């Protein structure tokens, strides 16, 4: 869920990880570090898409970092994920740990993949998952990040869930998860029922949290699409694809 906007104190000159899609690493005046997503020439509504995806994640029980709208000194607006400590990207884990972590978290990752397919995000790969051990019982946990290519940049709503998982990183991840029988029935029912139950009014409330300057017509029209039969058809397609 988004926090009230945070003013950016400064941009970090270097970062621990590479990131694409209009991202930079910043320190906020709240004392926290953020990965900030900014508009790009081919995706002016990228930060809004990220904001909506994070809001939907919260309603689907998907773990994402705390987040906030970020305001730069020059007036630019970005959407920021608060930097998570103690986590590792998949390829930075030891070889043995990679298999352990992925298998331990496969049901959670499958939940992420369902949302990606719904949002036409073609880019769900292992390195936009953050893994760490719980300090309480040493189990593996996973956090979902990065919806830079979801929604309109991914061709939503024209691009169907079936088309989204036919190729690309999300396709490869989805087929691995299917082979590992990760789409457990109770989880599937929970996620798809939640997507079916979220109202257009709730989506409008998500969009109301987005600054006016960060919205365009596609963003503003999402609640109208959400109230249509097309959204329910899309949920039904998810149920069929991953059963």
C-alpha cells in the first residue's frame, strides 16, 4: 500500500544492483532508501502502473516492499519501493540455496505469476524476486518487486493471460511453476476470487492515490474496464490456464 509522498533528498551515485526501466536509487527525506521508477518515453504511465500493481498485490496477499510516491527537487514524480535489507536476488544466492529457496517459496511465486499474467507483465523472472531466511525459524521467504512492464506497457488489456505466458520471462517462470505443480488449489481459489471481488470503486480509490500529473487517460479509464465483463473473463482465463 502506498504511503503519503516522500520528498527525495538526493540520488545515489552508485547502487548495489543494476536496474532497468527508468529506475534510480534515491535517499528520501524520511531517511529511507528507495528504488524509484520514473516515466520513460515509451511508458509515461510506468510509475502509475507500478503503484496500481503494488496496491493490487496488497489485496491479494502478495508480499511487496513498502512504497511511496516520490517527489524530486525538479518536480518530477516517481514511484518508489523502499529498499529491503538482508535480501538476495536469486542469482546472488549460492547454487544450492537457489533450488532450496525457489522450491520453498514456489506457492508464493505462483501467486505472483497469476497477478503478472492478469496484468500482462511479461517480465517475471527470478531476479525480480527477493529471498531471505526468516530470523525466527530459518525458513525461506520471498518478496515480489518490479511491475515496470505490467499493464499498458505490456499490452493490457488486449494482451491476454494466455499470450503473456506463451513467451518471455513470465512464460518461462509460469511453465517451470506448472511443472513443479505450484498452482495449489486453495491458493488459486483465493487469488482468483480476490481478483473477482475487487470492485471498480476500489480500483478508483487506488487511482485516486496517484498524483494527477502521473495519470493519463489509460490510467483514469481503468475503473471503467474493471467493472466490465472483460475483467471477469480475464479471471476465468486465469483459472483455466493454471488449473
